[in-house]
C-alpha cells in the first residue's frame, strides 16, 4: 500500500477555504482519520491490529493505524495522545507530539506507553491517538558571535519560578 500512496496521493492548500488544507490520503477501509466533532482540532486514529493486545504497566507498543498521508510542503501532522486514555488509564503517545513530515509516505504508527499501574487492553479499531495538521515555518539558522542578553539568560528548568 505504501508504494501506491506515493504514486497516487496529492496534497494542496485549498484556496477556497482559509481554515482547511487538502491532504492526500490512502487508508485501509474504516481507518480513515475522523474528527469526532465539528470543532475538534484532531482527527482520531485507530489501532490497526487483528486481535486485542494487553499493554502492561510501563510497557511500550508501536501500533499501526492503517493511514498513509501526502501532506503539502510547509505542513506537518502531529500525533497526539487522546485525553481519555491518558486520564483514565495512563496511556499516552511516547514521543508526544510525534511529527509526520510532509515527505513521509509510510503508514503512520503510534508509539504508546502505559504509565498506569495496571495493564490496558488495546482493542482492534480502538481510537488511540489524534492527528493534528499544522503549518510549519523553516528556520534560517544564523551563526552569531554571541546571543543577545535577556533577563532569563541561561536559566533552564524551573528557573522562572513555580507561580
């Protein structure tokens, strides 16, 4: 399926709609990304597995989604956790947010981790993550003799206080 994606998918910015972008899609039937509500920022991704899989506490699992994309240049897709899985079970996306680059044509896979205390069963077609499409700016990195001084300086983790 991945080779078909590269040959048949197209992606363009929709000139008629300022709040949408056309993204080329190839997906196994029933695995197309779907927005759960009209105002949802992320489209749900489902587990493309043949049988239930138990995800033990502390365990990681790479889950296929059945989704292949062709994003337009200047866009990325972010794979984010589903809040219900995180709050109820401690299951989240390991590298959140995961980035899908515009030139990637393989199947989107989601690395899940169970931070909970008990095993969680990942069921076939279960909604496991959200996909958010966003514009990307490419930086032009400029080597400087020194960086401009700021009030924060080199202060890192926790340096701005707790309140």
